C-alpha cells in the first residue's frame, strides 16, 4: 500500500465527510493505493456515525473509536500502530490542512528519501493572539531540539512507515514527533511550505494554555529522551551532588564549633541550608532509584480503551 492517511477526529461531524471526499479525489487522481484511518477521540457529536457511514460506502475508510477523549497524541499513536502504507500522512480533521499537498509530501518521502516531512504554514489565517505565541513556541522548540523546523505543531506531516513504527507518542508529545524520530535515529527531517486554509467548520479547540503546556512538554521530552532509560543518571547525579554539598557544609560547621569553639551550629542559617541540601539530595537519589526500577520493569507505557473498531485489526 502506498499511503496511510491518519485523521484524529474530535467533534468534527461537519467536516469529515467533505475531507474524506477530497482525500479520495486526490488519491484516485494520482493512482495511489491508500487507506484513511479516522480515529474518533471520544467525540460527543455524530462523528462516529459519519465514520460508520463512510466505511459502509468505501472500504478505504477505516475507523477507531475511543471510549473517552484521550487527546491527539493517543489518537495518532493508535493510528500509527494500524497504518499499513509505505508513507504515513497525518492531517487535522477541521479542513485547515489541504489534501492537495499529499502527492508532494509522498514524493519527498519516496523519491527524495526523507524520513519526516513537516508542514510549514508560512501564511496563516489566525489572529495575532495565536501567531505571536506560536512563533515564540517554535523558536524555543528549535533551540532545545536542534531541529530547524518553523512549525512543529502543524498537523500536516509525512513519515516513512518505519519511523512511526519505531516511536511511541504519548501525553501531549504529538508536537514533538520530529524530535522523537530524531532520537530514534531518523536524521533526514525537513519541512515543506503548505497551504493553511481558513477554518470552515466549528471553532478552535486550543487556547493559550496550549503554548504553556507545549513548553513544559518540550522540557519533558528532552529529559525523558536523554534520561528515560537511565533516570538514575540524572536524579542520582544531582542528588549525590546536593548531598555532598550539604555534608561539606555541616562538616565545616562541626569543625568550626569544636576547633574554634564558635557559637552553636543551630544558631547559624548555614546549618539549615546544609541540612536542607542533604535531605534534598537524598530524596533525589531515592527518586532516581525508584524511577530506575520502574523504567526497567515497565513494558507498556499507555493502554487506550478502544470501544469500537472498523476495518482494522
């Protein structure tokens, strides 16, 4: 199969029939073999009924329904597991991503041999309250990740199948799939300017908290990727350093007390600072030890409850 298109769906019953027809038109015009995997992320409208109707009329449409809303990362991760196409393309269900970009994205993966191609909505139809924080967020992501992409959060991306089978997307890490791919050893990552279409249906489901959460997720993904398999390397190092700083402070105060007969140790603020750093260091060391045990015994990070399934194993 040439292409798997994965579409996370959350209360998009107005847009997904039109999106499906547009994807089908592009696929047939380019003679691609394809599948469209729509992952209903616990919608409360008629999205799942629309997916069932489309599946009944077109075997290319496959559907997965979560029992409740888990988030975009969970929807993408589940879609990645089911994808059979040589090239996997993700796009949002709100019609702001254009399926006309699919042939060029496919060519960049198959012919130009890229592992990941990320869409860049260079010209956006969003208010300044959204575009300015987005620029700051992307600049921060570029700095920390070392990946020169202008738009980490663009939903329109293309991947080689081996990429999506080699990573796990959880929490809110869908913004950082290129970072996860890089850490998994896939280095050929680039971007393509894509069309950003004005919203036709519904309202945006993201607020300003997205950018705050995005920054926190960026810190998380960097720490997890560097120390996730050996958390003791981080917590143990910092904890040991803190413990010995505190130990040195208390040793000095003890020496000063008995050698120079200075006033009581507990009368000096430095005593409490030393005590605090010892306790802090010991806690960090134990945290690292427990995290190491969890990391070595955990075989499955997340389990998502799928309520219904159409056309997928």
